[in-house]
C-alpha cells in the first residue's frame, strides 16, 4: 500500500460482469485528529489530513469559541501525531460547549451538531448580493472541475468560497462539515469579508450546514445536492438563499429567490 497526504492505494478485486480483475485502486485517507484547547483535550475529529489549521480554527469559530482574530493566540499542528494545540481567550462558551458535548455524545467525540437555540444567537443576514442563474451554474461546474480527489476516489465532499465570478477558496474532506469548517477557518485567518460571498457545496444542505453558513454571515449557499426541511426553516429565519440541485442548467431556489432572480 502506497499513501499520499489525502489518498492511498489498495489492492482490490474488481468484478465487471464475468470478468475478475486484480488491480490497485485509489482510496481516500481518513484520520482522527485531536484538538487540545488551552492545554486540555477538547474534541476528536475524523477528517482528511490536509488543512488542519483551517479545520481547527473553523471548528472553533463555528462553535462560537473564537469570534474575533484577537481571541486566537496560537495554533500548532502536529500532523504526524494527529494533534492540534490551540491557545485562545477563555470564556463562557467553552464551558457551555463541554456541557452540551457530554449531554449529546456521552463522550469526547465530535458533537452531534447544533440545536435550534444556536440560530437564535445570530443576526438575520441582509445583503445586496445578486447572483445570476448563469453564474450559479458556472460556479457549480467549476466546483466539479476542481474536485480532482472526488473523481479519483469518490470518497470526499468539496466546498468553495466564491464571489459571483470567481472561486476564492477550495477544500475537500471526507466530512462535509469539515470541508465547510476549513473554508471558515481560512477565511477567518485571512480576514476575508464574507457578507458578499457564496458557499458552493457538494453535500446535503442540512440544519448544521445552514448554521455554519449563518455564523459565517454568507448570504447564499449553492449545492449540487438537496436541502432538508429544518435546513430550509433555519435559512428562512437567518436570511440565507438556498439553491439546490445546481447541475447543468437546472436548479431549485428554495429561499430568498430575489438574490438569484434580481
């Protein structure tokens, strides 16, 4: 078996009709990474082993533990041992997270994500951003073109931060939440304004993804997949335009269609 950062190879038996072939196949890598916050073991995430700094920062931003650049003191990534050490300003959010994590998970794994109350702490998004249908299809096509690891392995989700006419950031990960957190983390570290940007995404638009989008302050999410009913309920409350099944020259606009139709 030969491995690279995000992929490895495995000897497999491939069956096509009455043909049996032994060959090597590309397999996506998945690793556990433990985040230590202020010297304490905090959470273990299972992810693709790339963009770990972005993942840690984006996760903490999503959970409300880091809200401004001043809250973040230091990030050290030990990829060889699967450990990330973060020093950040301490506050009440950390204790609230730990209490919720234990209640929902009964352990130290990644939490069973968010409650509806998380949405109540966010302001409704107001944005003058307009995206034409042609731009939606173009961004969706560009996401697919950039998804090399998915085409090779079929085992990852992908996410891109975009302006209407360009892709700004792109990440792939075995976890759809991780891909979005990596976008959040890099945008936070680079101080990229997000009120006029778009998240283009390969996965299902569920409630926890909408809450991440809301915490980022993004007005539009475009997905090649479907939304959930709770995701749409939250998107309506948070002022987020949800576009689903954006493939070829098709799309469904579920909320705030005026941003797409002008």
